[in-house]
C-alpha cells in the first residue's frame, strides 16, 4: 500500500513540475494575443467603422480568433465580420499582405486592405 501512495505522490509532483515549467510559455502566448488585439483595436479606432464597413456593411477578417472581438469593437453582429482567408473584395483586416489591394491603415502587425467592391452592393 505504501508503494502505491509513494508512486502516486511521485506522479503528482512530476505532473506539477511539468505544468509549472509550461507557465512562462503560456504567459508569453497570452501577452502576444493581448498585443495583437490591442493593435487590432487601434486599427479600428484609427480607421473608423465607416471606412471598414464601406463595402456591403461588412469588413472581411482573415483570422478566426479575433472575429468576435472585432465584431464587439465595431458594435456589429458577427455576420458583419465574415471570415475570408483569401478575400477578393471589400475591406479586409489581416496580419499578412493581401494581393490586389491597397493598404489604407495599419497598427502593429494588423493592416486594413481595400479591395474592389462590387458596384451594385456599395
């Protein structure tokens, strides 16, 4: 019985030590994500919702994780912030260049890129 208790304690301590070693990396991830959202919100503040929603009352987003935060910041329903990994029209927010568009604003790694907007839906 004593061997089982000792083995259980050894496993628990090893698990705790393993998890404790991961904490600094977890903190770094949270800080990186926080900076990214801060930059995204700065981009929205600097550009304005009117410019971002200029094509079909939507702004395209290339990343899923920030979609809900962007809709909240714009005070728009989530449908106004569709995910398009390769947007071809409208205004798109991304952290990487989007071919065929003009960057109208940037903050940190985020950029707002204007692409053509279909004429009948402006």
